[in-house]
């Protein structure tokens, strides 16, 4: 019994394998057929396209124009004339530019020139102090110089910058008593004097004259005489 069952199972397995093999073989054949059909269709399309291209009318190639020697010479003459005209036009433009250039105006006559500059301030050094100033501490000032050019006789300078006439020095007063140069003026008598001794002499003479010739009706003189 057992042997029979084993044989039956083996037979079933063999039948299943044979069916699977047959199915795979049939599938392979169908794939090959479809591939062959596609290849044939592609080859047919290529063949048709090649035939259509052959049927197209081929256009004749245009012949390249090569100028003759005479034509080249004529073209060179035309180019030369154009270059000459262009050169003449350029030269004309340059000459017009030169004539239109602004000519520097020459100034004839006197000219007043102003020139401002910065200068350091010069200070007197105190010998008692030994301090040394650094560059940052140096002071500067602005100076303006005025120069009159083309003015040989100083006519313009004198007309623009009037000369200040120097004031006459005051006449030196002399002492009424000694005749020396007076240093002071008495506010009461308005007389110049040289020293305190001279002032006493002037005041003494003043009082004597006041007593002798003073207006005694004047309350100030009367009060002083009392």
C-alpha cells in the first residue's frame, strides 16, 4: 500500500512539472514572436522612409560667384573713393574743432590777485619756562595776501587801497617850571609839569594868584579863601 501511494504522488509531481515546462515554453515562443514582429515592423518603416527620401527632388547646388580681375579692380576703386571721402570728412571735422576751441583770454591791464594760506603763529618764548610744545599744540592762522599785477605806477593800488595819512605826533609839552619834557598835566590849572616838586610850585603860584586876583563873590573862591 505504501509503495503504491508513493508511486502515485511521484506521478502527480511529474505531471505538474511537465505542465509548468510546457507553459514556460509556450510563453517564450510568444515573446519571440512579438519581438520578431516588432523588428519586422521597424525594418519596414526604415525601408519606407529611405524610399521616400530617394524620391525627393534634389535641388541643384548654387554656384559660388567668383569675381573677375576687372570686377575686383572696380570694387577697389569704389572703396578708395569712399575712403578718400571719409578722410576729407574727418579732416573737416578736426579743423572745425580747432576753430571752435576756446582761446584763453589774455588780460591786459592791472589785475588784483588774492591768495590765502595757512601759517603758523609765531609766539615769543619765555626763557623762564622750559616747556616744549608738540606739533599738535602748534597754533596756525590764516593770512590773505593781495597783489596788484600789471600796475607799474601803483595807480590801481592807490585808487583801491587808499593810503592812510599818518597822524601828526602830538607836540611834546614842556614843564612850566623847569622847561623839561612834561610827564603830567595838572587837572586844576591844565599846566604841564615834570615832577611832584614842580606841581607844588604850580599850585602855590595858583593859590597866590587866586588870593590876589580871584573873584571873591564866587562862593567857591570865597570858601577856599576862608
